[in-house]
C-alpha cells in the first residue's frame, strides 16, 4: 500500500488468488490516547477484495469507493471511517471461491459514513452501527441480527430481504427505505422514523406504509394467494388454549402448550396484553376463527364464560373442556366447578369434560382423552361440510336442468 493506489490495484488485479492479511493491523491515524483525529489515512478506491481485516483498527480511515467484496471485517474497528460508495457486493467470478460475502459481524461502525455503500448479502450481525450514516445504502439480503442502528440514518436505503431479528432501530431514520421481503422480529423501534416504507418489489408499483413491523403482514394481505395459504396452514395446526392466568393455572396452561407442540400443533396462549384497538374477548374470538380446535381449562374459570359465549354459538369448532376438581374439605363439594358450563354442552361441538387429577395425569392421557376426541370432531365437521357442498352442487345442477 505504501506505493500508492495504482500500484496496489494493479498488483491485486494480477494476484487475486492471494488473501491479503491485515488482521489486527493498526491502520488508523487517530491518536489512541487523546482520540484526536490526525491526517485521515487514505484508502479511497483501493481494491481490497478478499482481504482479511479481522480485529483491525481502521478508525477514521477513508475507504470510500473501495472494493471490499468478500472482505472480512469481523470485529474490526471502523469508528468514524468513511465508506461512502464502498463496494461489498459478492462477485461470482472471484477466484477465492471460499470467500462469498463480506463479513462485518461485531464490527464497530459507530459514526461511520456508509452512504450509498453496496453491502448486498453481507453480515452485520451484532455490529455497532449507532450514529452512522447509511443513506441510500444497499443492505439487501444482509444479516442484521441484533445489529445496533440506534440514532442511525438509513433514509432511502434498500433493506429488501434483510434479516431483522432483535435489531435496534431506536431513534433511527428509516424514511423512504425499501423493506420488501424483510424478516422483522422483536425490533426496537422506539422513536424511529418509519415514514413511506416501500413494501413492494422494484418491478411493481410502489406501495408505502409507516410501520416496519406491519410491512410484511400488509404485503401478505395484498398477496391474496399467499394469504390464503397462510390461513389454510394455520387452520390446520392452530390450537387455542383458554384458561385462567393465575400463576398456578398459567403454569398448567404452558405445560399444555408444550405438549401440543410435540404433536406438531401451533398452540396459541393469550398470556399477554391484547391490542389497544380490541378487547381480550374480541381478540380471542378472532383467533378462534382460525383454530383447528380449542382446549378450555374450566378450573377456577374467570374469563372463560364470556369467551365461550362469544365462540360456541357462532363457530363450528371443537371445544375440548378439561377440569381439575378440587374438594372443599368443609362442605365435601367440588369448590371450583362452573355450573353454567352445562348449557354449552347442548352444542354438539362442545365435547365431554375430561377430569384430570394432576398435570401428570393430564399428560399421560393427553393423546387419548384430549387430542383424539378433538380430531374426531374435526373430521366430523369436515365430513358434514363435504356433504353440504355435494348437496349444494346437486341442487344447482337440478335447477339448471329445469331452467
């Protein structure tokens, strides 16, 4: 590098089979004690393809327009570095075949400038990108697992297909970014600007939303065929669990949830706050519409009477009631029984109550006395609907012949 950019780039062009090793290198001109910026080291436009910068000190280095395709910057310190227009996009004709995508995982990019950077397919997992500039950056298909973008400008960036899991966007500016195909889970978006997020691919008419976490769901709603598949899959597997959420009862409900997972079901348990726009009964009713069957623990019921009142008369969904009797020593009677439940037993889809003495007893008989009756009822409903469909078809045929 001491002989200048042109000499280095010519050498790199003719020696792409060599991996330049700058791991742990001290390439900064910043005073490590006073933190006073001296003359910025200039690597602007350098061909650094496949170079190893792991643990390197690159603070305040000018890497603008550099070619860093396939470079390893894992845990490198790039604080205040200038990477404007730098190129990280993997190259298919690169001879070092084991290098595919740039690695910036756990790197420090605090206050770095990555405007218009090409980071397609790179990994920034657990990187510190706080207070950085990513304006108009290409972050398509990047791994942003637990990446810190707090107070960062990502305005106009391309996040298509990026993995956003536990990413921190607190007070970040995401305005005008393209988020089609992102995987967004457990994000911190406190104070973030989320205006005009583009949820459609580049070859489609642009549709925008103002909330990153609802972007993928809204796009799903617009893609009717995909939405139908999601609903069909959910109806085939979802099981709604109802019961009381006191510490003791919730522990039992969570055990039921884990047991259902062993049978490849998708258990849904409402041990969280409902939406501000819907009360808990409305929310439960909505999920009930998408469930294969319902398990209702009637032990010490509180909200269940209201929830079943909303569900049973209006839906043909099997309800499996379970109950753990508790004897009142003074009266000799069952003290936690819900007497009005028997009104619901008049509905053929509310199955007989299964009494269980303990959680162990419930688990030992779970398949036989909970799942099997529920699945039998599901098949009965499906058969009824099949016959009604055939009856409707025959009736339509007779009417058409008469006409």
